[in-house]
C-alpha cells in the first residue's frame, strides 16, 4: 500500500503519520520527491488500515498494491487449473461445451435435449431446476423433481449435469443430484451461499454478477476458494450497460483479462450475454477466439414454446451448426472441443 501525502504537510504531521502506521504493526518506507512525498507500507493490506489512513488530514490518497484475492490469482497456480468432472476435463487445452434448456420442463424434453446436444458434441448437460426470476409470479422451476430428471438424463447419456443452487439451505439437496453447482448472476455476491458451497468443496461455476466488475467477481471466487474449493469455473454471462439492443452486454474483454489475473477456467455464456438466439453463434465463436475454456449454450427442442429464455435458445439444428463452426475456430487458436463423456 502506498500513501500519497498532501502537499504542504509539515514534518511534524509526517512524523505523526509514520508513527500511526508503525503503531498498527507495519514498517514504513519514506520517499520525499520534489513534488510529492509518499510512504510505502510494508506488509499485508487490510481495508481497515486504508479506511483509517483516510481519516488522517495529511493523507491525499491510499493506493493498494496487492490484489484483494490470493488463492484464485494467476500467481497461485501459473499453469492454470484443470480438473475432471465424471471424466470430463475442464480447463487446459480443450474447450468444454455445456448445453441444455434454460429450465427443466419435463423428463421427455430434457432426455431428448440431452441426447441431441451430446450427439452434436456437448460434454455437459445444463438445466435449471431452481430458477431465479425477476418477477415473483413467473415460473420458478420444477425443484427436486427437476433435479431427479437431470440425474436420470445423466444416467442415460453419461453427461455430467450442472444446475443452479439459489439458497444456502438447498446446497446439500442440489449436490445430491448435480455434478457441478451453478451460482447465478443474482447470487454472485451472496456470501453465505458462497461460503456454504466453498465448504462443500464441490465443483462450482460462478457466474459474473450483472453489475459486478472483474475484481468483485474474483473476490467472490476467493470466497469459494477460501473454503477449500479447488474446482471453480468462472462464467462471463454479460453485464448491464446502457445498451438496449441486447439483453446484456457480453464483456468479451473479461475473457483475456480473467485469464491474465486468475488461474481459474472461464466459460462464456453468449445465451444470457446477448438474449437473442441469432446473436449467440457469433459471440460464442468470438469467445473461443478470445481464449474461453468453454461455452454454456441454451438449447431447446422448440424455443418458441420454452417456459423460459426461448428467445435466446438455439434449436437442435442451430446448436449443431454452432458446434461445427466452433470446432474450426478452436482449431484456429490451437485448441479443440473436447472432454466428452464416454
Ligand atoms: C441461467 O443459466 O439460466 C441463468 C439464470 O443465468 P444467469 O444467472 O446468468 O442469469
Ligand atoms: Mn436462462
């Protein structure tokens, strides 16, 4: 942490500042410039210290040097995190595709979707059983019945399943059926939920909060990691901006930025990132070119009849076409789609 001292600060005030910092248990390094004097603080960088320093009249600015996350920082694992979920690899050279409906609507539709996305090359099945919704009056998912259907589809196809958990009290129940827990955008900063999942050490995919910056997102991932979880996936799903042409603004920059800052694998969700099926393929391919480790794509047997997110869901044929194009873009950047279940 570096403290920039206000111009015109007297030597006595400066001494008081140094004594204050030392009284908090830190060593100091004073540097007097022609224009400005700065004090380097050696040691950890708690936010409480920064707040206290701002309370001193001679302090102009306090600049943190260390990142506010450690376990998920790239430096903690420079080679990058790679792990396996029921024989499907996440991270590393392969690009893992997760596909399925926004929400599980019936056993028949989920089984049909599972078979078709698997045939097209997907390696993980997605489907919501507990659905977050902006309106309390809309469909909130099939609950445990939906979880049972997901598990049945896994048993039949061999595809591991990912599904959202919204409530701390449901972590155990969802984990009974799911292979990867999903934390949705609205819960990215639900720290009790993150702590509960972190302690469970289960594979988890953390979606970016729709109004969160990358640092806040990585701090949320740090909650999971600090509980002992080593199987964390990040998912860029778009953020809210002033743009109205699309449901969200997919932040393509986030992919190379996160790859630089963190060792965690990052998956792109162009379905929620755009909100329109016609835009999904272009953004999916851009995400692969930008270095994404996977895709999450909403696919529905009949998007016009979907209970949720039909406008952004691909048909089976649309998904198949996307996978063929994705294979080519992956090859162009030296990667391949993979990690298929047997
Ligand atoms: C979803 O994956 O269907 C979902 C609700 O996503 P998000 O939390 O990104 O809105
Ligand atoms: Mn959805």
